[in-house]
C-alpha cells in the first residue's frame, strides 16, 4: 500500500485541523482492525474485523457507486445540515456532498475510532474533504466529552451553520452502525442537546430581550465611570480561584471555606453573599447577571460596611438599581453581545453562560486563576422543596414540581434530580471547563457530575492548592483603577457622536420595515381581488412564477434591513439577531415540513407578515430608549 495518499492527507490535515492531526499521530489503540484491498473496479474497499467477525464496509465491486445509491435511496428532504455516522473510506461523505451539492451548507462526520480515520488517510486521497469548509470532523471523541466538543464545534461554525440546526438529516452507515450503534446514539443525543442549547440562547421573546437593552442604556453612566475586567487579565496567574455557589451541598462543607481565605481569589454567586456573610466569610467579588429587580434584594441584608471592599463583577444588563444599592467597587464585564461593541468602550468581553456562576467562572479564568475550585455548584436538587443552601434569600427558592425534574449523573450518587434550566447551567460548565486551560476541581460534595472536572472534597482541594498567602485585597484596586475625569469626558464625546449616528440609522430601518409591511399587504390585496379565498384554490390557480417573484422581493427587503448601516447592526443586533435567527431557522425548516413549494412560499409570506412589524416594533422601542439615554447623559456630562 502506497503511503503517498497519507502524506498528502496529513499535510492538509496539519494545516486545516492541527488538533486532529496530533491525535492521529499519537497512535491511539483500537479494539478492531481494518483491512483495505482493491475492489473489482480498482478503487480501495474496506473490511472491519472485530473479535472473530468480519464486516464488509464497502462494496467489493464499485464502492463509490454503492455509496451514491445508498444516499439517493434516503431521499432526504431539505438536507441543509447533514451528519454522517461512520467514515469508512469517505465514500458516503463524498456521495452526500455530491448528491446534495446545491443544498448542503454543512456536513458533520462522526467517527469513533482514530485508527479508522488513519486507515482511510492511508488508503484514499481525502484532501478535497479535509480542505472543504463545509465538512467538520468529530473523530475519536469520548462519549463523556461529546456535548462539550459538539457545542464548541457549533459555536465555532457560527450563525451560518446555526441557522440550519432545525434541518439536520442523518446518514448512518449501514455496516458501521452495527459496530458502533451505542456510540452513534450517544453522539446524536449530545448533538441535539448542544443544538437545543444554542437555539435556546438565541431567545424568542423580543420584550424579554429588550429588558437587557433597557438596562444597558440605563447603566451607560456606570459603564463610562468604572473599570473593566480587561484591566485585570492575568493579574492572578497561577493563584487558586474559589467559586462559591448556593447549591444545597454548600451546607455540608461551608465550614471548610475559611481555611482558604487569604490563599485564593474567592468569588461568589450573588445569591451566596448572604450565606457567606452569616458564616463570616468575605469573598473578594460577587458575580451578578440576572435582569431582575429582585437581585438588589440579595445584597441589602448584608451590611453596607461589610460590602465596601467587595467587587461587584456584573454584566451591565442587570437592573440599574442593583448598581445604586451596591456600596463596594464595581468592575464592568461584557458578555459577547454586539451591543457592547456598539458602545466602543472596551472593558473586556467574556463568553458568559446563562448563570451568575458561569460568569464567576469566566472572571476567575480571565484573572488567570489556576486551579478553579467549584463549591456548592450542584446544578441539581435533592427534591423539589430543597433548591438552595440554608440561609439563602427566599427570592432564590424555586417553585418546582417533582414532575418537572429528571435524573442526571451525580457526583457522589448514581443520579440526582435537576430541571431544564439548571441542566443548562451544568452543560455550560462542561463547555467552559473544556475550553479552560487550567485544572477545574469540583469540590461540590453532592450535586450533578460536571464532565471534565477533577473531583476532590473541599478539604482536599484546600490542603493541596490553597497553601501560599496572596494579598488580593490590595492588588485588585491597583489593577482595576477607575478612569479619570478627563478620560470620562473623552469617552462621552466619542460616544455622543455614535448615539447621534445610530439614531439616524434606526429611523431608516423603521422606514424599510414599513415598506416590507406594505409589500405583504399588497400581496394579500392581490389574493382577495383575485378570489383566492381557499388554500386549495390558491395552490391550484395562483401563478407559480408570480409567487416566486413576490417571495424574492420580500426576501430582498429582509436582506436590506439585516444589512442596514454600521451602527444599527451593532446597537440592535444582539436583540434583532435573536429574532432574525429564530425566524430564519423557521424559514429554513419549511421545506423539511412540506414538499409542496407553493405551500412553503405561502407560509414564508405569512411569517414575513409577522417579521416586518416585529423588527419595526423593536426598533421603535430601541429608538425611544436611545433618545432617553441621550437626554440623560447630556444632562449628566454636558452637551
């Protein structure tokens, strides 16, 4: 067997997928053996031997033709995003790309065995697949890491692939499915969970999303006047970080925490501050991310003088009254929203998950802490009545029903109860830990298992890692110095101009949306005047070319709005994108739900009937917020 295909393949693999190349070169063992030989037509074919059984993976006569026939036989409807389970020698992957070339935007190859891919690279020239921007490789990933890897892959793929998550079709290699059935089921399940998380994070309620924008606009003065987390990047490199959350297990080991004081950077979730105060434990920082007015009530039971030294690390989507209540210093932490790019005030942007504990983890990582020790990070409940540690504020108590709970793997038990939201928090920790270059120790003595963490008791974690004194209290104010009055004035002059230009652009988008609404109204008038009252009559009589023209005109108008202006895309995109992406996912799913093109086009127009006014309403609300914020800041900083 010539090694020339392998050398060419590996050259491309090292350039395009260096991590996969290194994994292949490490020579991971396999419990099966692979045999390649020539088929009747001269192409390579493959067999797999496992124990005393041999599986013929590809045809002995014409493997490429067989693969194309298998793909054609599936008759996939709307295959925009495809998953191929089992690599073989790549024939099925290439057949999918060939047969669905006009439709496919992304293809994910799932292969459990690194040796299987090495065999393919030795036998076949796969450089076209390795160089393709459409193909993504998930090879040799353990089941325990599947969610983190697949979620990271989808995040990296970006919105261009995420728009088609609802169109996923799966090609399962008929032979390899017999060998790896359990693995493939686990990977498909992990992919669907990762996709659900991404879709969930886009949100689907403009009014709820607008709360975050309203809070940002109300917090502009706070943003301008306070330091950002970027000033402290790496300031505590190699210092242990302790993250305290308010899971029920905190009751078991909170008495160990004082032993870590002075020997770590300690940050807590906002709901944990009251509990820590009751035990005389003062953290260096408290994290807050929720857009609820009740968050301020989490701090008021704690004495003002006790809070005076503690840093509030929060994203400015929180309610302005939380900043007003807080008596200690503040550090601004942006999450990855385009709205914060619009501000053009670089404070430090972190990929923050949905919970304040997810935020706290990212803050410790940004500071350079290693290891990060999780305490009270249960992400689960003993039962529907016990959701938080003793002494936590009553507003944290969840109104759960036992029927809402389901089981996940536990740290100390075979399984524990959780719900959809807290399992989302857990899965976010899985992806955060996978991306973290240090060691994450889960010293939560109970709760749900978080893949990728090292399990120790809190006593063991402190004994091993929290041994050296570190003066965090004096160092933090030095690295997080507040901007001077001259810097504040310069920031305001620059931002004032951005606000004025943004206002002009948002007004333009509203006019474009109104034009889109008139397009929809004109089409409906055309239907009424033509007597197309019944659906079946419309499908039978309405001209297909005219319907195509109407859909194209409305789609172009949508495109004009999405791409409108420089500042509109930044100011509103973290809100509008949520709406647009959810709509686009539904637009892209239509051919999956129905084969009749005219039905799909009619449904798309009905959706645009909601699309244009929804975007316009968000723009009007945002314009009102922009004008109010402009007036308030002008009053505070001057015209």
